[in-house]
């Protein structure tokens, strides 16, 4: 026995069955395996089944230990761990736990009910309850919106003791004081989130549903910015006069207020400032701290005459350019950040143009921009033709002709992608003649927003962006297809003719009214953005902004075309103008499919197959009411529609949508106003708002923020949410 003890392994070194199907079989003596192989490997199959069950038991035991820790617990365990530490689910998930979360199919739902990071931070947040930086952090976690927390009780005026004694009384000098009318900087921020002047006591509560106050001894205000800051890099400025010394930051010539580029806060206990949120840059703000906002990598930059080096900050003069009255001196550059205007001296006007980097405010990733477009698809068999500085092609039509030449020479397949690599302006006439089987995509590269300006080139024919199918007898599956992705098209619209297969407009803006006046008024409000002229094209609009769609077709011999709109704004520039129709206000020979879309104007169409979670500000008229459905949408009274399901104003008579702005180019364009009736703000099928900004889920974010604010503010605190944008 002693002699053989060295050959016997210790119990801790006993071989363990592997996770392979033959793990247990490998532990058997070789003689049993050989005999089992001769008899059809029935023993091996039995041991494989037993090994699978052992693996399940082993995994269950191991996971049972991991489920004791929030960092490694299974998703379905998180709500139960949260319940142990007092984590409260956000509104909307109250009944989820009663339905049961156990099972792999509900892991994502469980993670949404009790996010892992929130459950892990619950105890620490309880200890930080009532601190201002925690309220800002909670707002970012729940809603994704930046915020600034202000203890308004510190700015309520009080009587200062005549005799100061003790450190506690001396500290009262740090509180708000009465306004000094000579202090322009303090007056500029009065009434906003960065105000530091004292006020008299206000009897209105901070969380009042009517008129908010909050200037009470227990008042706390959480100022929230809902608009996002979007960047534009090396974008051409727009010259508004022949003297070439007056410019706007926006290439469309409209006033576009500048916003700050938010920078991360330096520490978790830091209270947000104007540099940490997408705040509008005021004249006083830029005047007091020009170097904090101007320069490479900051909020905005101005370059002139093709130079890589920006104009020096010492040349910048901040002024009011409302009426272009201010005349800069030699070497000066006047900037108005509130209007987005630039003025050079008459004797020092740029000779080769002006380029700007700046940030503008908008509500969502829509209409093109330098934001990421996750739905962009790269086809591996497509031929790429890149356009831009330091690229093989400088013009879009040059790249198109090269693709057509290669296509007909057999050097490339039917798929072609013309990718524009910078945020410049292209002023050329675009005519795309497509053969059967062609698949053409004109798109912006990631991180760019190119502009196509269609000018008045010809006097004897239209100057639109023309898309034509050459062959008239091709099979339906060979009809050509064109995609516009990430572009801004101004000056004219798009004209589609011939037997096209599909026309896709994705993350693109076709400026309503073709171009803009300085105050964002449309230049040509009656002109269409897309004309479907005797074509079989299926029009697909996705995350885009466009003007009127006009359909010209044969209503007798041809079937109606399909028009799909998703997460977009269809703007006729007026509630009483036609957003979709045929010439002479007749019904468009088209079948409409709408999902989460805002229509500013009237719609006259053959039929509506589906319209859900959408808003029509003008009347809807359909020729065929027997097909299709409207659900969870708003249509004005007097509309002729197919069957409706839970639409407004059917549920709440008299309600009407209220938009914050109906003019493209303004920061609040297309968004529902805060005073909009709840039946529309929460009228979608999932409780979100109707219209193009449904996927922002603003009502749900607000509810979650109010619940967390009530949870993490001390008892008796008068806390409220103030939306800055």
C-alpha cells in the first residue's frame, strides 16, 4: 500500500470532467472505450447527456455565488438585489415585477427595470442625499440631459445682522446680494440658471404645475438642457452682401445662435457651469470670456481666405449685429453669437471666402449632421468614389461619370457609392441617369455634413436634382435605386422620373421652401422639395426634414406609388398649404405609410395604409377610406380618414398640438411645446409623444427625473425642474 500511495492522486487533484461532450468518456479506461466503439458508441452518447446535466449543475452553483454580488449577478436577479438595498424602480415599471422576470428571455427587461449601475450606486447615493452634485449626476443617469443644480434658498434676500460675530455669521456675506445696475455681467444672467443675485421670497413652489417659483428658504432648482449641441467643422459661411464683408455662420443665410461645446466636469463634486452644458452663447458671455469659447477645439472658430490658422482672438469684437449697423474698424471682426453673424471691415473683407467651426442646438439626430448614423450600411461589393479635398474627385458629377464609365466598361458592379468627405458646399447641377440594375448612393462620410446648393443654372429647363431611369421596359427587380444619406440640399428640390425602383432619403434635409431668409422664413414656400413625375419609385424618407411632396402620375392605368415616412418632418411651410398632393391640389396617386412623423400642412392622397404615432397639423384627405388605419395620431377635425384607433381629438375633444417652432433653422423646430396637451405629449402607443421626436421619450424621462428628484432631496425641500431648452 505504501509503495502504491504515490501513484494514487489526492482528492483535490481528482480529474474533473471537461465541458466537451466526451468529457466523462475520457475518464474511462481505454478498454471500455474500445468495446463501446465496437458496439456503436452508445455508452459515449449516454455519458454526453450526463455531462451536459453536470455542466448545468456546475454552472448553477457557480452562478448562485455570482448572484450575491451586483457586479456579476444575472440580469433577472438585479431587481431583487435592488429591493434589498431599497432601490426604487422608475415610473412605468411598477407592474413588471409581478409578471415575473426569471428566464433568459427577460434579461433585457430586467436590466431596464433595475440597471446594474444604478443598483450598485444606491447605497452611496443614499449617503450623498441632498447634495447638489448628486442631483446633477442623477439627472444625467436617468435622462441623459445635462443639468445644473442651484440651491435657491441661498439667494433669498434676508436682513444682515448689524453686528457680525462668529464664522457662521461672516459666511452670510457669500450669499446673493441685491442687483447692481452697473454690473452688466450680473444683469445678463438674471433670471437664468447662472444668476447669483438675491430675490425676495416667492410664495410659488418650485414644482408648481402652473407657474414655477422656488425662491423660498427651502428652494432647490434643477436647470435642465434638453437640446443637444451639434458641431459643424470647416463649414462655409454665407455672404449676405456683394461687398463680401457681412456673413452668417449658417450656410443657408439664416440667423443661427451659437451654443457652447460642453466639456466634462473636472470632478464628481463639481457644479456645472456654462462650459459644461450646451448653453446659448450670449454677447456678454463671449465679451467677458472670449478665450473660453473661441479657438480650435472650442465652441467656434473663424478662418478666412483659405488659411488654416484661425483669425486671432484679439481681432474679435463682440457686438449687436441685429441690423448690420455696426461697422468694424480696420483689422476688426465683429461677431454676434446670439444671431450667428459676422462682419468684417469694408477695407479688410475676405477675398477667398470664410470658413467656420461652430456648434448649433437641435433636439435629435435628424436631417443630417456630423453625428453618428448607425443605420448606414456598407455594401462590400460596392465601388467607392470619394469626393472632397485631397480626394480623387473634386465634384460630385465627376465621381458619377467615373462610376458610369466603369460600370459600362465592366470594371465594377451595379453598386456605386459616392462619398463626400468634408462639410463643404457643392454648387453644381446634378443629373443622375440610371440604367437597369444600378444602385447609386450619394452620402456624407462619417463626421461630415456636406451641402448641395442647386442654383439657377438654366433658363429653359428646371434646375432640380434630377434622378431619371433611362430604360422604360425593365423588369421590376431590375429597376434602379438611389440613396441620399447625410446631405443638406438647398436652392431647389429633387425631380424623379421613369421606372425607378426606390428613392431613399435618409438623414437628409431638403430645405422646406428651398432656402431661408435671415429670420428663418422660407424663400419659396410654395415650391416642392420632391416631385415624383410619372414614376414607379417607392419613396422612403427616414430621419429627414423635407418640404412638399408632389406626385404627378396616371391615375387610370398605373397603380399608386408607395411613400414611407419614418421619424421625419414633412413641412409645407404652412398649416394650410399642401404637404402631399398632386398639381392643382388634387389627390396624390400614392399610398402613404407613416410612422412617428410630424406633418406641417395638409395631405391629399389616394390612401393611407398606416399612420401611427404621428401628428398632422393640417387636414388629411384620402380618396379611399375603406383601406388603412390611423392609430395613436392627431388629425384635425373635418379630415377625411380611414378607420381610427385611439386618435386625437377623438379621445379628448378640442385638443390641438402646439409646436415650439414651425420654422426650419430654429433650434426648437418641430418639437412639441411644453404647454402641448397631455393627450398629444403622451398620446403615442407607448406613452411617448406623437410626432417626429417620439423616440426621444421626453415624457418618460421627465417622469423618471421627478421620481428620483423626490427621492434624493431632503424632506421638506421645495425642489423643482426648470427646462432651460
